C-alpha cells in the first residue's frame, strides 16, 4: 500500500516475520524488521526501522543513519512510516551536500 513516499505492505506481512527493505532517490535506504518476542520471554515485540545512505545493501552499509523501534502492531507500522517520512524529508534537504557512493 502506498503511504506518502513509501510503498509498504500491510501489517500482516510483518506478522509473518517478513523483513521489508526499500529505497528512494537511489541513495536513501530503509529496512523494517519485525522482532516478535516468544510467549514466555520478557522481551517486547517490536518493529525495528533502520535507515542508511548510499548504494550498499544493508549487510554492507558503513553507517546506519537512524534506528527506531515501534510497537509490533498496525499502529506501530504507522509510526514507522512517520519515522521514515521524517528521515526522508531530512535526506531531501541535505542530499546534494552528501558524498554518496
């Protein structure tokens, strides 16, 4: 589903423990990782958002620009979209000053 700048799947995609990775303007990259806690664990289920710049994939990225954790819920996914939008708006302002490879 299209959410402003981002074409993301519904929350059901993440309930099935799938990871979503995307990019915009070639150099703005993001990943949403579901972290579902085990029933007997004290850990919290969450959606983790990671942002990096450049053309490297997630495993080879030199620096992560931002990291967020939101509730593991549909509302948490909406918060992830808000986090990504904020980071992308910042990227659009500074992208011409960056030395991106």
